[in-house]
C-alpha cells in the first residue's frame, strides 16, 4: 500500500498492510532546533513516516462583497486567509518593550472595536488578552463578522500535487487571529477557559448564545466543503476534554454544537476527526455518538491524561478510527531505543487489532531525540497484519 492508501484504510476501519505511523503538527521549533531547519515533508522522508500535508485555504463567499485581507501576510500556525468586509477589518500592531513578541489585534466594526492581544516565543503563540470583554460583544461578531468558505480549487490543487504520498488534512476554521476548530474550544480562546466554565453556571443562556454564533460560521464553512479533496478535517479541542470540563458540561455545551458540524461536513463528502488532547475515558462513547470518522489523541496517563488504549479500543474501536496513543514525552526523550520499541509494540497490541488505528504521538512535540523518532518509525513499520 501507499501511505495514503494505508492511512485511508485505517480511517475507514479496514485492515491495512501494516500499522500506519505518522505524527501530528510538526513544530517549526523542533525542525529548527534538531533538524537544521528542514521542511515538514523532508521530515517525513527522513524518518520514513506516513506523510501528512496540511492545507486550509479560505475564500470569501461568492457574491458577498467580502474579500481576502491583503495586509495579512503569510497565515500563521493554524491560521487561514482572513476575510474582511466593509463592516469588519483587522488592524494588527506590535506592542513594544515586552518580554515576548506582543501584538494587539483590533477588530474594527461599525458597532465598536474589539481587541485581542497575543504573545509568542520561538515555540508557540498564546492569548494574553481575550477578545470578548463584554457579553454584548458576541452580538457584534454575529452581526459584523464575515463567514469564510473553503477554497475548493486550492485544496484540490494541493491534493493533486500530493497524490498518493499521504493524507491531505485540514480543520474546521477557528476564529480569526487565534481560534480553534471546535465551538467550545473557540469560545475558550476568545473569552478564557475558566471564565467560560464559570458562565456555564452563572449565565448558561449566554454561553449557548455565544456557541451558536460560532457554530453558524463553522457550519457554513462545512457546507462549502463539497468537492474538496480532503482526506480528513479536524474538529474539537483540548478544552473539551475531561481534564478541563466535566462530562455533564461536555454533553450540554460541546456535543450539541459540534455534532451538527460533523454531520454537515460528512454530508459534503468529508471525513472528520474529533481532537481531544486530554482526558477522554469518561466521554469516549459521547464523542463516538457524534459520529466522527476518527478520534484523537488518546493521551496516556503518564502524560497527564487518562487514556487506557486497550480499554478505549474495546469500547469504541468498532465505531471510529483511533489516532494517537503514543507517549512522546517519555519515549522521544530520555529513554533507550529498546524502550521506544516496546512502547510502539504495546500500542499496536492494545489498539491495532482489526485495523482502524493510526499510531501517532498524542499531539505535537517541541523537543525530541532524532534517534528515538527514527526508532519509533522503524518499529511501527514492523507491526504488520
């Protein structure tokens, strides 16, 4: 099988020739620090992993009068092309004399200016000041924010050039500047995780209204995916995991908003993977009940989550493909190659039976020993069916 055939067989819960082995987002910090700045596709070639390419090209809705923001520059990590209109533009400017690179982003509308501050270092970016400061700010977003749609032609250009090399992945769009695919996760990026949790108790009606505003934009994007030659699109986010919120909150504030997005994307001919980088065991069946094609990241207990890979396979492995399950913290750093090989074999034994499993680190990593990644890839290729 080609890498593409192998991973698609697993996504469709069929048995491939061997266990697919890949990784999630490859962080530029790792490439620069440990791999002399090589590109992501060279990374896959060097280690012999099953490759993935990410593409998330956006365009304005035809006939809307909206347009691509010409001032944006190259989209950053998890970003896509920003859409602007006469009622919505984003002005970004640096704030000097800060410990980290700090940028204020003003969302200019006829109603008011919403403002967010991000910071970054050489490894990652985070929100320093959240966008939503007053509850009425969500009404400004609902009225003024344009809705991006998928640039199908651009996706298909990438897919055609990539061929059988590997998977073409994307994600349901997060909010502009700094957001993530799932409705709850996106809201947490805009308002703050702790603040969102408190509002589910203090003002659940407002939380539902906020999530509905974000959901409408995401469903519109999902419906625009028809004809796009994606292999897999990501939804969800770690703030929906049970190391952050309770199963009750998941079923009241997460699943009702993300499940319709999954349905819309699937009706457009796409596969969806639901991403939960954290606790999953109490909500395994709840996630599967949303009918994604795959689930990730199955983060092990030794990394601060709760996943028992064998139990998870037993409970939901006949309903979804499982992606992840590998402890990159303990077996890409500070161990022997033999220990890394044993960790690969344990994952294959726990979740590989009958196919429907793609071995991957449980989310991305910044630091790793090159020799151990090579060991990981080599041992996984020996796990045949």
